[in-house]
């Protein structure tokens, strides 16, 4: 890799580190987004199970 790519990666890392450490609200919002994503994934699995059971029930009635 060229030195320009390495400098870009270092600058990106420093920028992310600065955002997370200097601004606690950013860190909290990232954690909240992660928690919300976990909740949505759990809800999605639950809905998938319900759809599958309804599909099986509809097939049984036919």
C-alpha cells in the first residue's frame, strides 16, 4: 500500500476515536442504535416464526 492509503487509514481511525471518546453522546447513541438493532432482530425472528406457523395452519385447513 502506498503511504497515502496508510495516512488515510490513520486519519480515519483518529477521527473515529475522537468522536467516540470526546463526545459521550455519540458513544451513547451508537450503543442505543446497537441495542435497537438487537431488539429489531429479535422481533423479526418472532414475526418469522408467527408467519411460518400461520402458513402451516393455512395449509392444514386446505
